C-alpha cells in the first residue's frame, strides 16, 4: 500500500477531476512544469481502481517516468506498450495500467496496434502533454477508446495554449483545474524566476516570416547560426552561467553542434549536445551526465523541452526565440523545480519560500538574446508569469527588464509595475476631479531616461501646444504599448494629441520605409537631418560611420548628404 502524500493543490485537482467526470466524459488539468502532473494522474488511477487505465505519451522519457511514478504512488503494476515492448493483455493476465506511446498505438497499417485492446478494456484514459492531443494521431486513438461510453478521459499539461491556435476544446469537454506558474511560485512549490536580456550585435529577427504561429524554423536557424551571433551568444552564456548547470535551447542541430564546440573551446568538457537523431543509448548517457552534474551545459534542439526533469538546472538560455507561449513555458520550466527535499517538509507557503531562499538553488535564471525583432512579439518570462496583469503592466515590466544591467526577479518587476500603473490611474482620477489639470497625468515615482534626440524633431513633426489640446481623450493600451516598445517614450509625458502625432508618424515611416527613431538618434549626433531620410540610406550612413570608428569619414558630412544620397556608394 502506497504512503505517498499529495500536495494540497494535487488533492484539490484530483477532487475537481472527479467532480467534472460526473457531468462530462473528458476533462483537463493544467499544472506548471515541476508541480507533479504524473503524481496527479497516478492518484486518479488509484482512485479509479479496480478499473484498468491506459496512459498515453509521445516520448520515451515521459513513458519511463510515468511507469515509475504510477508504481510508486499506487503500488499497481504498470507495463509499457512501445515498439518491441508489449503490455500483458491475455485472458489470464491483464496489467492494471498500460503506458503506451502514441506512435506505437497508431502503427500497424490497416490493423493498428491499438486494436490489441478493446475500448471496453479501459475505464480511465490519461493523455500526458495534452496540448498535442489535437493532432490526427491522438484524435484517432481517442475516438477508438472513447467508444466505451463508460470510459473517462483526463488530459494533463503545463501549457494548454498552442502557437497554431488549434483548439483543445475539440478533444476535451471541460477544464477541471488550472494552477498558474505565478501561484506555484507564491505558494513556495517552484523557485522564483529571474530574467536577463542580452543584446547581441547583428542579431536581426525582423526578416523572418511566421509559420503556424511561430518564427519560420529554417529562417530562424539561418539567423542563429551566423558566426558572429554564435560567438556572442556563447560568450554571454559562459559569462552569465558561471558554474551553474545550464540548458541551452537552439533552433537547429547545426546551431546546437556549433554552440557545443564553441563552449568547449572556452572551457574543455563543459558542454554536450543532443538532438532527435542522437543514438538512444548515447542520449541516455548524456542525460545522466547532466542529471549527476558531470556535464554543466546541455545544448539541445527540441529534446529537453518535455519529460526531462533536472532539478539541478538553474539557467535556461533561450537560443531559440519563439512567439509561442507554450514552447517558451516548456523551456523555462526545465529550471523552475527546487532542489529535492527542499519544499516537501515545510507546511506553509512562507516556510517553503524561506526554505528555497536558504537552499543552494535560490532562483532560476532565463536568458533571452535581444536583437531587432521587427513586428514579431517574442515571448519572455513576463508572458508566462504575467497571468492576470494588464498588457500595460507587462509591457512596462518588459521595458524595465530590457534596461536592467543584471538579472531581476520577474515577479518583483511585475508587482512594481502594477503598483506604478495603479498609482497612475489614481493620479489620473484625481486630476480628472481637478478641472485645471485633468488634461494630463503625472505619475509619482516614474523614472524614464531622458532622450538626447527629440522624437518630434527626428520625425520632422510639429508638436501641438499643450494648452491647445483639450480633447480629454486617453490612449488605448495598444497605443501606449506602441509608444513604449517601438518609440521608447513614456506616454504619460505626452498630451493625447502629441502622442497620436508620434504614433501616426511612426506608421507613416513604416509604410514609406523611412529611417527609424534609433537610426535618427545616431545620425542626429552627427548633425544629419533625418525627417525624410530612408531606412536604407540611414543604414548606409551608420555603416560608414561605424566603419570609421564612429567618426565621420572624409568627404561625408551633413552638408553633403543630399549629394551623397544620389551616389552609388559612400567614400570610405
């Protein structure tokens, strides 16, 4: 008989599943990575005895993990149905729990492997990493086994959202339990998350297309594999990681191999890499070396995102930027677990947080590489920890993280910006009550770096006098975000009319391929007029100045720029 003790949220989730099953055949539980999804469905299987259970997963690591945990939690025998491994299903012996790979179940041509079993054989169907369940293979398997109207389906995942927007509602009728990452950190079950943004010269995502909701993989790989980018990311990884265990996620096998080689040139034997094509036994050896600490940095492409539990990992390096919140959360989740034995003794959230703070692993660190993202909205830690925060709060937090020179606790930054936004709203309300100052809000405590270049001057736009702007209108959250993220100016320092002028000017410049504010900022220092300068012309000038050690090259001056713009080249 098992003496395994459930955590409070696991018990609550199990109760919620049973409640949902009273009205629905299928339900979903969302638990963050590191919060024991396998323990949860093992407990459900235990409660459903003597009914037989089928657990479905898509990776060997998940299958092995499920067998061990089910036997530990329930005391029941669990067997594997995968490739050459065949679970007992005879008249004389039927194993109470079958853990099967989805690939094996749909294999076999006209008579698929799943037909070894009858739908009536199982009372409980569990799908691990349920965000994959909209795929045709899963839907075929679920359609087959759920012919048994008495069977119940439980899906578990850390990331119910998908980049391609495929709806899980097509394969699941209800959501029983949803436990957010932020809540798990506050409750002391996961370590705090810190983030550090690292700017890499020459890193440009702006020309990459979007495919199925995320950056096109081939185009992304060509950007990340550039020699200059590779050396920049690897040097930053070595410096930031120090001696801490680290996982580096990459966009391609070539990038993973290159990163491994460069890292080992910095410090021999520090890194190893794995990919889907790595020999199975070799992959197991490498993973064991990571788990026991023999290998400090694991470079991988799509291998460690799911089913790899390594509590000793403290640093996640995002060498594979993404627009998918689900993928980012999976990668980040590899480092959010506390060290073994730290949090299961203390009884309260405060005591668990104190135990983490006193442990060798006080937090985890997510490292993102910053470049020109263009109009892509790339995921960061603010997206997985933002929860119910407004978009304005998350945008301000992200801006603060970009400006920070050292890692910062993401939850602390979000809380600071929430307080800042609340202060702004209170101040705005007060000023609305005071007629003479209702046209503008001044937020107490806001700190923004003053720009050396006036954006109105750079855009060749005439600002409106404050006294003439009596519209009383306010910017939308999207307009405020554009001013913060793309123009880099605090919207609360502008009247509504002036803010709209800058926004309209920004769209005009995008549509007409005129130089950006960042380019204008550089060129204004050298006396150039940038109001009608093209993006390409500005880039050409900056390149020439940079090549001359940030001094104006002979023959190039603001006075001669019109003449030079008609030339085919710039004299070096």
